[in-house]
C-alpha cells in the first residue's frame, strides 16, 4: 500500500482529529485515518451527485416552462402530471428504447485484459455491478455508455479496439476511455439527459407530424379551385406554420439540454481522470480527435475531387455550438492537464 507522510500545521491536525473523533462517536467505534478520509470523500461525492441531479431537474423544469408555460400559469395543478410524464418518457427511452435500438450490437468476446480493467475501474468507481462490453462494427474511434434494466453497458467501436490492439492507443489511454464511460453510468447521465429532452422530443414529434399533415393537405388542394380547395390550402398553411412553430420552440428549448450534456462530459472526464490519471484522460481525448480526423481524411481520399467535399468540420459560430453534445476537445484536454499538473505524478 502506498503510504506517504503529509505535513500539517498543529491547528489543522487538531481540527481533523476532532472531526475524526466526532465521526467515530457517531458510529460508536474509533476510525483510523483511512476510514475517516474515506467518509469525507464519500460525503463529498454524495453532495456533488445531489447537486448534479438538482441541476438536471432545474434544466428540466426550465424546458417544460418554455414549452408548456400555459400549464404553469393557468393550470398549475397539472404541473406534477407534466413532470411525471417527462420522467416516464425519459425512463422508457433510457431503459427500453435505447437498448432496443442497440440490441443487435454483439458482446465483446475475448479481450480478457479489457474485461479485467473494466471490472477494476467499476469497483473503484463504486458501481454495484460491472457493466457489459459490446463492440460496434465501425471504423470510428469512439465509445458510449447506456443502461438496461439489468445493468450498464459500454459499447466500444471496432476502430477504438483496433487502435488499442495496434498500439496507437496506450493501455493507460484505453483505460481512461473506459473510465470516462463508467463516469456516465456512475452519474446516471443518460437518465438526466433524456429527462431534459423528454418534452422536447414530444414537441419535435408533433411539429413534424403536423407539418406532414399540412403538406398532405396542400397536395390535396392542388387543382381544386373551388371553395373547398381554398379552405384546404388555408388549413395546410396553418398546419405548416403551427408545425414549424412547435419544431422551432423545441429546437430553442433543446439548447438547455445540450448545455447539460456538455457539463456531463466534463464531469465524466473528471471521474475518468480520478479513476486513472488526468494526463491519461487528456492524452486519450487528444488521440481520439487525431484518429477520427485521420479517418475523415482517409475517407475523403477515396472520393472523386476530395478537396471539394465538405465532410471535414468547418469553423462554427457560437450559436451553432449551443447544440453541441460535447465541449471543444482543447477545453477538455486543458482541464485535465491542469489537474495533472497539480496532481504531480505520472499515470501508472
């Protein structure tokens, strides 16, 4: 066990000793220093998780207020029902729809060291059950985490696994990626994000369907110059305007949910850095960006007139970035490198 001496001022040591004694009194048994600091860390993690859920709940309330403000003003008794419906939509999306869409993705066979690392990281993060690992057959270098009623799942792309097996990704970087996805499971990020998106999805669905009806009515009105054709065309224009308004309001409100998503990515990065090392997390983020950029370049070379294609990311305005799911990679890397600098020891 790695034990190091920490120099403390007498007054600081005295205060810590008092708090340790107080905690031991509450538990009716003496605590050693490892147990005491473990209690403090667990308490800090619980506090941060409560704040994280509160933040997600505030985002959800803000979005429902934007989309369903008449309920808040004219039928406040229905507000709990609105919240309950959003929670049900989120739970169904997370635990049933997402696993259903990814049901054909196969479990990763072999790769004993990957399964071992995942089990170790999951235990270190305090997960009650080790997630399953699936492999998605795509050359993209990426990973995602999702939930099922039986536990969490981490889905790795074939490109990511190949990059590790070929030595392009180091074991420390690969473990940092696993730890990042464990962070999403630990924080229940998928549930929080889908809760924020619940009513946005409802408005987008109805907006699309109303516009589809409007287009159908417009097609039916063509060629009919009588009063029925005029009425049908007016109804078509009304449906198109209503559907466009619903979709536009949903789009604007969704910016809040994507803000939540970017915050979740930073929190998952932080836990990934805690479980492995911030430098490994930073290097992994950089490597993923580089490998995916190279992949885009290789795919472009296969196309006629590759210099004319617009597949590569262009400079985006701050408005467009409001709907990004992830913060800019340089920002994420910078945060991890700052942690690594203060942590002061290299990754194992």
